[in-house]
């Protein structure tokens, strides 16, 4: 009986080891085909079940440091002493694609870099969520953009900007016609010419920073998150456009707030 228990334990250990290894190899890879999951809470493919859809998505249900979270969470550090983010973006050819649950702007050869904690991360793509995925003291804002970066050693850093209803966002206005052209057209990349990512306004010396995960499958962890403290504005029509362009029969493409990692908090309080 003892031998049988040992064998069973060893098999389980090997399965976990394989899954963790696979996760590390696909660290920065969000799924491009988002038709296999949904944001409908009552659906079998909804956020509560993402980790059950594919074995390699197991971290969506079992990860201990998942995103998004509330920005007043103890995991989050408010950074102000470093000044403005050190970005060295450059104009580059880009494509726009409707991934099924969001619109993604991808720079074909990268579009410059950003420096975080001494590491250079190359800008690869950005996409929009509505409403915002992160919350501030329980409040969701109207939209959130994620700028996804990768380092030479395959680490991922995401810059997030949250928006509330107000004046139109100039960068979003520039993308309006291209977004409209992809309504109901999925998985087809539309060339949109040279796009300068510096047109995405940051304008904040203070920001929130924490280590979390991708907010879509495979929900890979060890992602460096930087969320600007300044909430920018977007028009109601622009928010409506981003939802209509995707047209996935859902009122949202924002993952619910994830549980607090109790062991992390306990350790932090002891320190």
C-alpha cells in the first residue's frame, strides 16, 4: 500500500512538473484565438472555468497570484520616486486583429522599449478591455488598455492605463476607422500602416506596480504589472465602439477580480 501511494504521488508530481514547465515555456503567450473561452459568468467557458478548458490553462483556476486585482491590495506598491516611465518607443508598422473578445494592435517588428528595474522590455502589442479589469477601492472604470512588452529572456511586462467617460481619447480616435472595418471579422489581420505608440498618452509620475498574471488564458504568472495612477478620459461613443467591434454577445471583456493570496499577505505582515 505504501508503495502504491508513493507511485501515485510520483505520478502527480510529474504531471505538475510538466504543466509548470509548459507554463514557463509559454510565459508571454496570450491566446490569439479567443473563441474557446468567454466572459459569461454562467457559461461553461466563463472565467470560473477557464482552467478546466485546456490542461495548459490550469493556472487560471489554481494560480496563487492571478490578475486583475484591486489596486489597494497589499500586493501593490505605489511607485512615485522613480519619476516618469522610461520608454523609448518608436513608430513601426502595425496590424489590427479582432481576436474574438478584444481588438489587438500588434507592431510587426516591435516598437521600441521600456526600462523597468534595469530590464529592457520590447513593446509587442496593445489591446483594450471594457470595463477596466483592475479596480481602485472596488471601482471599475470604463475602459483599460494593456501595452504588452517582452524582454530578451521571455519575461513579460504590461503597462495598463484606465479610462473614465469624458473627452475622447486621441489615440483611440485615430484607430476609429480601422476598428470599424473589423466589425464581425475575426482572425484577419488588417494592416494599419505605421503607428507611433508614443501617441498613447501616459502622463503620470505615479503608478501602481505588482507581480501578477496574464488576464486571459493561459493566465501565466510572474508578469510585471505597471498601472498608471492617473485615470485618463475616453468618450462614451469610443467605449461603445470597442464593444460593438468585437460583438461577442457579451457586455464585458473584463476578467473578474481575483482572490487575494493569503499566504503572501501573511508573509508580508510578518516582514
